[in-house]
C-alpha cells in the first residue's frame, strides 16, 4: 500500500511540523472508549496542560475535535449572533478568514486592514472600536500567511474598554512564544495541534473565558453550528456528568497529550528561547543567500520566517526550487499565499524543528540547489 | 504519564470499536505535508476506496476532517438554505440530531416520528413528502441509539419523485452492511471512522452526488459554515490544483487509509456475512441470559444489538453491571440514550469485533457477573 512508500520529510513549511516519536508512539496506543474513566482522566490532565500553555485559568479549555479553522469558527459563531457588530483586523489570510467566518454567522463586519507583512495599527483599531462599539473584536496573534507577530495588549484593552469580547488566533504562536490570555484579557482563543506543539494536525486547542461562556448562555438564538456549540461541548468536556456529544478523537488526543507533556517537560521559557535562537540563525543564513525578510525585525515571528526571494531563485522558478528541496533533500518549505504567492517563501521552525541542526540542514540544501 | 497506564479494553459499545494493529501502526508513521504529492496520492486512493464502500461514483467522496456529527452538519448546511422545507425521519437520537442541525441552518423542519426501536413508516414518510414538497429528505440508515436498520429505497424514491434531495446517515452501517448510494438515489451521506471501519474516531467519510454539488453551486446565500463548505473543500479534495483550505489530519488519514485497505482486502460480502453471524450468535447467547432484543428480527442491525435488561441486571443496577464488565473484564458495552437510558444496553460488534470469539468473551464475562 502507498503508506509504506511515504518518503521521510523535514517539514519546514507553515505546518505541520515534524512530530516527535513520543507523539507518534502515543497515537499507536490501543483505543479506549471516549467515556472510559481513564480517558476522561487523561482529558482532564490535557485540559490542565493547555491552560498552562494559554496562560489562563479558563474552565472551558479543551482540545476541539477538528483543525484550527474549526477552532476559529467555534469561537466566532458562539460569541456572535446575526446582526452583531464585529471588528476584525486583517493583514493576511487568517484575519481575512475570521472576517469571512463572522460574515457567514450574519455579523456586521468592519475590517481594519494593514499591508500584508505589517502589523495592525493599534490606534487605528482603537478608533474603529470606539466608533463601531462591536460585540467582538477579532485578530491574529501570529499571522501564518506573512510571519507577522501582532502586539496584543493595546488592542485587547481598547476592546474591553469598549465592552467588546476579544477573539485571538493563536494557531501558530501557542507553545512557540508567550501567550497570556488572562493577562491580556482575551475571551476566546484557538490554536492548532500541528504547529509549535509538533503534533499531528486535526485538533484545535480552544480556551473561552467564563465571561464569554456567560454571553453564550444569554444568546437570543441557538448557535448556528450544533457541532461547535460550546454549551453542548461543555456537557462532555467540563460537565460533572460527562454527557455524550460527539465521539472524541481518541488517538489524536493521545498524541496531543504526549505533545503537551513534552512541552511542559521542556518548560515554556526554554522552548521560546529555542525558537528565538533558531530563527535568528535562519535569518542570518538566508540573508547570506540573498533572501530578504518580509517582516521588520521588531514584528517578526520566531517560528515562521517569511522571505522575499533572491534573483537566483526567481530565475530557476520558485516552485521548481521548492520541488527540488522536496524531492532531492526531503525538505518542505511553504509557498506564499494570496497576493504573496510566488513572491515569498514561508519557512517554519516550529516546535521540534526549532533547532540549529535543522536550520543548517536547510541552509546546506539551499546552497546545493542554488550554488 | 497517564497514557502509559491506560488499560486494555474490548470495545463493544456503540463505537469506537477496537482498531487493528495495521490501523494503529499506520497512525504511528512520520508525518508528511498535507500538500505533499505523496500524501495527495494516498488521499486519492482513499477516496476511491470510500467510493467502493459507499457504492457510488460520486467525485465528491472524501474523509471529512471531523467526526460523524460534523459529517451530518456538512451534508445538511450545504444542501439547505434558510427557509427551505425539509422532512426528517426521527426514531432515535440521530434522527433528532438531524432535525436540530437543520433547524439551526434556518430550515423549516417537518419531522416524521416513529417509536424508538421501530423503523420509520415508509408510507407515512411518503405522505408527508408529497404534502411538504421538501428540498431535502433526511433519515438514518442505522440508528445507533436503538439498533434499528431502516429500509432506504422506498423513502428515497418517494423523495426523488417529489424533487427532493436525500441525505442518509450511514455512520454505523458503512462497511458492516450494504450501502448503495447510487442504486438507492442518495444525494449526500456521511459515516464515521470508528464504527465498522474500526479506525480511530475523528474522521467522517462523506459522499455527495454531482446533482447535490450543482445545487450547492446555485445557492442564493453562502454556506453558513466556512469549515464545512463543500465548494471550498472541493478545492483541496477534488480540484486539479489542490488549493489549501484547512490542514488535513495527516495521521488520522493514514489510519483510515489502512482501515479501508483492510476492508477491501477482506471483501465487502464476507465482511457483511461476518457481522450477520456474530450478531446472531450474540442474540442467541443474550436471550439465554434473559436479555430481550429491543428490535424485531427483520429490522435489527447486525453491528449493533440493543437489548432490554433481565431482572438480574436491574436488581444489581445496570450501571453497576456495566462498571463490573469494564473494571473486572475490560469490556465496554453501551448504555441506552434518551428515553431508553437505564432501559437497554447497546452492544456493538463492529468491524474487527464482529467475531465469534469476541461474542464468547462477552457472554462468559456476563455469566461470571450474573451467575
């Protein structure tokens, strides 16, 4: 079967990153039932670990049974009702996706745009928030399409001052740089298992504040999605009685539990530092090859580096060079998205891959292809 | 960590069933990217395998990146728009869930009810369909909450004669008894990975007819769910260009691919026969112990047997007996849901577990607990 001929890959795109053996071994374990007391104990421990990563005490912190995009949709469709005003910061694909998801929930969306590769302007966000008085303010902490790290606190505090709830996309930031939901005053955040957590894709760690859960309880209309309804999910994930809602993805949760354990064993600060160091080694090496960082140093993500391409790459064709990295060296790097397609590469050093020897393997391969 | 102390379980509830080593080993394989040509080839092969299981040539046949309930929601929210009339057959939890999901999509829902444990009355469905002229008729093939197998053809043909699209829940039936979407004229169907496919929970095989995809294209309003929008999903799963939508759950798809390969190696007819034989052995053994099948023989599912409890079980307390089976014998059986909670057990012999030695292990444990 095709499975047996799958090649070995070093995954340096925007995710998935490579999963360590501990995570893969965990997914190999035999199944138990989703209502088995042993499984529920594992789930409780995982939830506690996720709270530590998110910097929160939110009771409603759980591994949602689908990818980060479903986590985004869960946060938005629970907090918004038809006609609600919402302000969304858009400086890349994922801010744009938030706006689209909110529109499909019937919200009245006002976007605040910034150039792709630049952070949102906090004072511009503040102005619009003061004017619109939205129910929800949503933006992206680590924009995976551009590699921009967004300062959170000023926007979040303006939003709360205006009485809005704040939704933050932490898909690429969680476990790779500090996330402090409680200190920042975030009401709902979501991430993905396949980025700095170095687990397989398919789960979205989600955390929602008590205040936001209160708002969900007071909705005038049911949440449009049954599958993502936080009130129903709470029955299984947070209730004393553990009521069946859907069948939790057992093996994926085993993997995530092993991955979160590994993060906590390493410690968050050492892990963040490892990401910072790998990133600066990468940028230095890429600049020597003629690549130019898209994002200015102050707003650059450590786990995802976006670079404009040198002439040598453009002459060969950027897709051709990526294809040679993949086929000849087993290394995957990410293409640009949207207006940056063909213009940039996105190179991830996420979780397990944020290591100097990984950086060097990529740089050597690039030298071999380009020299 | 807790993972290492998870007990060994024989999973004879309503799902998950036990996954064979081939499936577990597949999930242990290192990750490749979701846009890697090797992964896309694996996905193509898996889609072809799912078509065989569903009895269809539908191009849009794919492993949706979430559980069966999300598959249900995907089928309904894509085919329905606000105000659309829909007829839903309800004779258990999952028919009720279909009605609820359709309501949350803004549809005008007419339910046709039957007692839990009885099939829907086809002529009653036909009458309501003729009267309501719905856009969609939805019902459950194998009702997991009761163990009833619903005859499909008469209702499906009445629906099509009335110009309606037909949505069929095949969560528990797929790969355990015949499913023939094309012969039956079904427009959208969904299943789950953790039942007769004996894979880990977390994926929902979904198949949608070309005719239904045409209806989705002609919608007046966007699909309310971005994550489940079949038009967007087609870009990744069926497009020539394989456009990124969300990150596919790599390891879960490895597992499902191995599981589907295994089903096809065994052959569908021998697999169905194995389910029938295991089921009749089980019913015989349970009747000898004083359990009574809830469902009359003609409408009984082979992979899920629901039984009323003998006095001995009620005297001990049904939850106590299930607890002893779990703790002393490592065997999970399922409780009743809704109005049947406390009244019945649901015993699954799904996929790998549909074997005489599994039946005997359960019967011996029951003798030990009850004698």
